[in-house]
C-alpha cells in the first residue's frame, strides 16, 4: 500500500513538473526572429505615384494661345490645359504646402518667362558658384560672409500673382510641397507655356 502511494505521489510530482516546464517554455521559449525592416523608399518611388503627362494629340492640333485655358485641381494634384470643356493635356503638379497654400480662384497669366529665377527662395553661393547654404529665404535669412543670394530656377514660368506665385518646372513628390507656386514636370510646364499667353485664365481650386 505504501509503495502504491509513493508511486502516485511521484507520478503527480512528475506531471506538475512537466506542466511547469511547458508553461515556462511557452512564456520564455525561443525568441521569435525580428521581422526584417523594410528598406527606405527612394524619392523616385513617391514621384512615380503620380500619373505622367497625358496629351490628347488630336485636340493639341486645335490648340492655340487664343482658345486655351488652364484648370488646376488642388485635391487631385493635376493641371489641365483645356479648350472649352475638353481636356487637351493633363499633368501632375505639386501645389503649396500647409502654411504656404497656392492662391485659389479665377486667376490669369500675368507674365511669361522661360528662364525665371525666384527673388525670394534660393541658395547662398560663393564667388565660384558653390552652394554654401541651400534652401534659404532672402526675406528672413542672412547671407554668410563672402556669399550672395542666387534665386531658385523656375523654368517655363507663368506668373499668376503680383507677389511671385506662378506655374513652373519643379520637384513633384506626389503631394503639396511648394512655397505656393504650382510645380509641374518638365514636359508639362513646357507644353502649358507654349499654348497659353499673357491673359490666359487659370482657375485654381477643388476641381
């Protein structure tokens, strides 16, 4: 009888010990390998999110600087060259970011300049043209000794406001990122520039 009791006690203790080991293994078991971090996306991947310039070639043959107009959609981040209600060209843009929103409303092209440079935003460069400090504002930043301000290039510039906001070639990250101007791709800016004139209407808003 005593032997049976001893066997039962040993069996019970062995069961408890085994359960304890299994519980600890589940709790402190082998560490799962950490997931491999995703590589950082290149800027070009963000840029590629926007569909490229689309041109209706048959309508383009009908387009002149006298019959076109421009519509800019802030939500869609697209600009449209139009004849009446027909879309001649549809291209990606980057409008003004928060705090520097692009002006909205019924605007007009006030000036055309194929090689415009900003009088407000640019870089401080030395005598040899080397950039000493980039991305500065001539209004609030002071030029380091021996440097001068060089305005940012705004190729194929279409001025929309008296204080310098316009449409021009620029970086397109896929979202509003400018200081107020409406950036376009190189091919888009050139096409729009060629088919409008001073006085062409430009409607900017939630289209």
